[in-house]
C-alpha cells in the first residue's frame, strides 16, 4: 500500500537543449525570481514616489551580491577544506555553475548590497537601510520559493527517509527510499510568508514601523528554516545530541532568527513610520 502512495520524481533537470547549451529548470526559476523582483520593486517605487531610474543599479547590485555571497557562503560554511585546500578547489570557488550556493551566504551578500545602495542613493530619495530591507524581503519570499522549486527539479536538498504519504522517491539519486521533500517545505513556507507580508504592505503600511517587516521575515523565515533542518539530510554534521543531528544549517539559521526578533522589538519601540519620511522643501531666503 505504501508503495502505491509513494510519489516517484524523475523529471529531467534540463528543460531544453539548444545545441551545446542546456537550459535548466533551476536557472530559469532563479532568473525568474530576479525579474519578478524587479517588477515588484517598480511597483513599490511608483507607489511611494521613488525615482524608477534607481531600479537598474539596485537589480545589478542584488544580482552580484546574491551570487557572490551564496557561492562564498557554500565554500566557506560547507566545504572549506576542499575549496581552500588545493588550487583546483580554489579555482572552483569562481565557478558557481558547478553547483553549491548557500542561502545564508546570499543573505549576508544582500545585506552588504543594501548598505552600498543606500549609501549611494538613499539620502537623495529619503530612504534608509530598513526602508529597502522591508520591501526586499517581500521579493526574497517569492524568489526563494522559485529557487526551492528549482532545487526540486534538480533533486537536491533532500530530507531523511520518511513513511509519510507525501514522501517522494527521487529516482535520479538512485535511492529507492521515500524522502522528506524538504525543498518543497521551504518553498511553501516562503510563498506563504510572501503572501501574508504582501498583504501587510498593501493594507497596513501606514500602521507598520520601519524595520518591522524585515524583523518579521528574519524571525519566521530562518526560524522555520532551522526547524526544517531536522528533516533535511545534513551535508555538514557538527555534533549530535542523542539521536538528534545538529548541522551547519541549524548554526547558521537560528542566529538570523534571533536577530529578527531583536530587530522586530527594536522597530516597534522606535516607532519610526515604515513610509519614506522626506524632508519638507524650504524656499531659499532672498538675499
């Protein structure tokens, strides 16, 4: 009976071949997240009166920071001995197409990118770090769901064995045992968060405080991510407590969640409005 209910997943990760070039589902979904994010930010800028010409440098900054941060995060956090223990490994640090992107490294890269962007353009337009962060996390939710669907097509980020009815046999791995589809758990989490937080932005923006959406995102995104690590087959096991495995994902996720709680509380106590607070224009005094 269990075998009848079990889902078998054997989809080719390559969507189509164009001569020597292969278009993968993961690449399509990854790029789609950025394109969708650009249109989302354009709607934010139009709604709140920010110059749309600043969208392109923001997109480029985020694209570079996400890829570089995610790649370095994977190399440093998950396999430093390989990537920094030989010339061959070190050269692969600069070859992200060979696989290995860490979302925690991408998060750090995003923060660095926001700091640069705000320093260069924020003063003129009246926005600060938290104004950007509050809106960017909405994009990250939907883009993160797209990326995790890409992981599903790649048959990666797979969980432990399970007897639950939604367990999936990933035929391409060669393992006949049903697994937790951890990447789908994460995709559903990000999508749900995106819908709820977009509703808050659209309907409750005048009642929110600067930094509040950012704090909510960090709290729930990385809190749930840390809990889902208990279903995920670990790539780097740090230690065990009885039968419980503590991996690198736990160590990287929970500090972000704790920081989110702190930012959330701080934002509510500070009570700075979430909308842009431009300085009123003053007519120059006549000489």
